[in-house]
């Protein structure tokens, strides 16, 4: 990953969990790849975590994915920036239910990079970036309806 700090957009981490009985159709993968192809996001890091039935958990990076049974997620082979590590495996594993697997995606919001660069060139500093979850948004909208 080569970029200068003044060329980076905000970076987000999303954790997507799949219970053992989830159909895992791969329907979301082309949508994510479309965002990458359009330059809207850039995938920086991918980490897979599984909570085993006995309560133990394990995680692995996006390396040698064909042999690890991750389906269409093999397109993320090699995505590793070093932002995710053992602490993230532990935190995610402890949050999952037994028999559940998750994928953690770290992505840069490339669409925002020119805005952030312009702010910096003009003496501004982005001091925080927060995300409101879709569920929180729906709850707020429902509460006002």
C-alpha cells in the first residue's frame, strides 16, 4: 500500500458475521468489488475469524485462501496492511456465537481523499470520524415516524 498521508481517505473496519447455517451465496462480493473498481473504496486488510463450537476461536489473514474454504472471498487474497492482528482475532472471537465465522474488512474511503486533502491544504484538520450504523439510523427514523 503506497500512499502519502495527505492522499488517504478515512479508514473503516467492518465485521460481518455468518452463523454456520447461513447460505453464504457470495452475493455481496461483486458489490464490494464494484466499489473497489470504481475507486470508491480500497480494501486494505482482510481477516477471518471463527468461533468454534467448543468456545475456542481462531483467525487467519487473507493468505492461501483456496485451502481455507472462504468461498468467493478468495478475491481478497493477499489483502494485508498490518492494521489487523491477534487482538482483533481475540476481540472478534469473543463477540461471536459458537459455530459463527466472521470476516473483518478494513477499507479506505477513497472518495473522501480529495476532500480531506483539500481540508489539509487549507489549514484544516480532520479530528474525528464516526460512523452511525444502519440499525441505529433505522431505529432513529422509526422513532421520529
